[in-house]
DNA sequence: ACGTCGTTTCGCCAATTAACGAAATGTAGA
DNA sequence: TCTACATTTCGTTAATTGGCGAAACGACGT
């Protein structure tokens, strides 16, 4: 029950579902997810931590950056099944589509993206 | 997204998961679910209404009694998929097993069960 | 060693939600 | 009609959760 409950709780938030939709495209760094979701960094960090504890995503650190990706086959069946279900539903979702478009734009800039996000931008 | 989110929210509560585990056995009346879960009638009624709005269960009225059963094939794919997933997980769950045992006992009494639940019991 | 910067943790506030009992609803039987 | 009773709705309270900014953390470059 614990696992199932944790999985469902993790998936019962719109921001977290959107994040999963983004990760479906490719592994992403926290700041890229932040940019698309338009939430405070600390908020998104918390969301990713919830998804991690539910074993829906995994992360790795590379220098100062934290990269997140969808869970692999070693995750509990509850997580894998629910993930598959959620991604299938997101595939047909309007908001998720818009997010994927926004992600494409973010991935193009990278340099300016970082700049705009920080207040010290001079562009 | 709305449907997916509603489904996941409905499934992210232990009492509601337990109720689904009971309904897997057979169609049940509200008071039987109340008896097994050990919660106030009004609380369980609210839970069942949440499950209904997420299209995870359906209900019918027969006289003063409200009967609930798991959703049929006409429910949204999100609901059906999540339901299948949750039930599979509950199959292996300790608490769910205990609930099924408790349900068997409740189904046997029926008369006395109703009696005990109401404060006017004289047994 | 020091400052910078991406991330995480912490503390707070607002919104949501589960729980209860009381009151309202609706149906069956006297 | 009046009463009894299963269920639902309402109002309140306590706990949980999402959101933010500030502070702490940790790694890189100077």
C-alpha cells in the first residue's frame, strides 16, 4: 500500500505531471524544467524530490547541475505502470503539447535562457 | 490532464484505495464499506463520491440503500488503466487482505451488523 | 581562499483536504 | 401523515500540501 499510495500522491499534482511530460523527451537539468513550468526553483526542486522518492524519476549530479530522467526498469511495478499510464494520457494532452513546444525553445537558447532567468541579465 | 489528475487524486488516499479493494470482491452497500473501514458514515460517503466523480466506481440506489461497484468499460481509459493498476497492487497488500477478511465477516451478519452500527443496539 | 552560481533545505503563508457531528434529504412502512 | 432510517450535505477543525523567498550547501573558476 505504501508504494502504491506514494506513487499516486506523486502523480496527483499538475506541475509534477507536466514535469514528467517534459522528461519524456529527454534527460533535463532542473533549471530547464523551471523555465518551462514557470515556477520558483525551490518549488520545482521539491516536486522533483517527490517524484524521486516515488521512484518515478532518477537523478544524477554533474558539477553544479542536477539532471533528471524518467525511472528505468528497476523501479517498482507500481511506479512503472503508473508512469506508462500517465505518459500515455499526457501524449494526448494540450498543456503537455504546449510544454513540449516551450521546451524546444528553451533547449535552443541555453545561454540566454540562463541569462534571462538570473536577474543580472543585460540582453 | 483534467481526467488524469482527477483519477490520480482520487487514488491518492488510503481509505479510498481500501474501498476499491473491497469493491473488487462484489458490489457493496455504503454501510458495509463503513463497517470495514471504521470511519464515520459521512466520511465514507464523501470518499465514494470522489471515486464516482473520477469514474472509478458507479452507484445505484435501491430504496434507502446506495450500492457501489467498480467502473465498467465505459469509463475513461485513464480510470480503467489506473484501476487495473491499483487493484493489482492491492492484491499483494497486507491491509487489503485484512479488509477482505473483515468484509467476509460483515457479509455474514448483515442483520446484526446494522444493529451494532446504530446506537440503538440491544444485542 | 574567495566569490559565483545551481541546487537544496528551511520557514512561512495560503489553499486544499480528511475527518467528524449535526442537520437536511429521501424512501419505506405504520 | 408521521416515524424510522440510510445516505448526503453542511459547517467546522486539524493536518497536509503547494507556493515563495531567504538561507544553507556544494562545486567550479579566479
